[in-house]
C-alpha cells in the first residue's frame, strides 16, 4: 500500500513487469545487445538520475533486486509478469513465462503470471497455449507482434492463425490479452507495432479484454479513437508513466486524452520494470494533476478515486482480485515485515 502525504491510500497492482536476462552469455547475436541497449536508453532518458543503473546490472539484475524494488522499496502490492520471448535474439529467451513462473511459484499472492503465443507456429501455438494453461495456470496473455521469427519480422492480430489462437484462448478461459502497441525497440520494426489491427480483434472477440500496452504511443490518437468505440479495449500506461517526470506537460496530454476518450475504468498502471522503478512512478503520479488548460479543454481531472482505479482497482477487477481479502493475505508476509523494519 502507498500512503500519500495527504493520507490517501492506494493499493498498487503493477500491470507490467519483467524478469529478463540480456547478459552477454545469453545474447544469440548483435540484436540482443541492440535490444537491451535501447531499453537502457529509455531508462537513462526518462528516469531521475538516482534510478539509472549501470550496463551490467541492467542486462541481468538479481531476483533479490527485483523483489526489493517492487515490494519493499517500491509500493507494489502485486505485479503482473508480462513475457517477451525474443528467442531469435537470446538463447534462453529474454523474459519467458517459464522463468517468471519460478518466482511466481514462490510468491503466488504477490504475482500474476501471463503467458504468450506466436501464431506463426501454427498448430504448435495452440498446443503451447494448452501447455501454459494446464501446466503453468497462466492468468492472461502478452503478445508482441513485432517479434522476429526467422525471415518474418512481425505479424498482425488479424492474421488467420492469430484469430485461431485468440479463439483458443477464449475456449481455455483466458480473457485478458495484453498487446505491445507502443514505441519500437531496436532492431524491431515500428510498423509492426501499429494499433490498426486492434479494432479487428476487439470487434470479433467481445468476450476478451484487450489491454493495449503503452497506449499505442506514439499513436495515441489512433488508439483513443479505437478504444472509444470498442468497450473491451483498455490502456496500459507502461512507457507513458515516466513522462510524469521527464515531460509532465506531455504526460498531462496523455492522461487528459485517455480520460476524455475512454474512462477511468479502462486505464491500468504499469511500471515496465526494470526499465523504471515503481517507487518514483507511484509518488509522482499520485502528486500529479492535469494542467488547467488541458483540464479545461477536456473537462477531466485526476481525483484520488480515479488514481486508485488506475493504480490497482481496474486490474483487480479484470483479474478477479478481492482487494480487501488480498490486503489481509499480504499484511504479514516477508515483504510487509521488511517495509515495517
């Protein structure tokens, strides 16, 4: 729980975290180094100076570092593992469901585990979905449409096999589908993250919730126009969040547009850890107010109740989490005791 200086309390569900290995030993080729360096450049460019890591730590941080940053020094009460496999760039993958599950299994009250699929695998993708559901008890999916695979440099949500995979997810009870639709990362192709295919699947799979990570940036307007007509489309704030520090007026524009076109029930907080640390993101977001000229234009403000929804309540609703029951389950675990100490 985060208690703000004014006494308001916030239950935090961090909707977008990773536990990656981009070490030299795991890099399959130069693209592995390019990818992690691009991530690191985002951290350097948008973080407060005291939260910038050195190259070695950024490539591969420890389990203990992550747990402390999220739940002791940081204010996260829960966090959602969002995998990014990238096995064309990394021998063991960059950030896989299987690796994330090792930690989720240790702390099942703290973590939500999501899986992934690649429709270019055809029938094998359907089998892999079954494997993740049956053997890992995943709670949702995270899709990365710009991921390279052999000669292919991306895929579309509207592809035939993507539709088959989404239908299979629905059949297997997976309702929450997170999709990276935001800034590109070297060497991936920018257009493969375009939001234009979102409305196809949102219309055709009304029973699924599509959480568009990074709210389509730099295509915010396109995302908003799609989300306003598709009630099962949500916005994940990972990547948008650090602008609350680096460019607060730009962040104000992002939030005012999202609240105008969507509503406060369809926006989810995400730190994108380990690119950014949830501690300063939460503090600065809770302190933030939309500039007067933007609020006048859109007619929206950020009240404590709206911030509570964004920081945790919306994700709790999507993932069936009873916040009051969860507070009791967490109140005396090792992280809560460490906070008190």
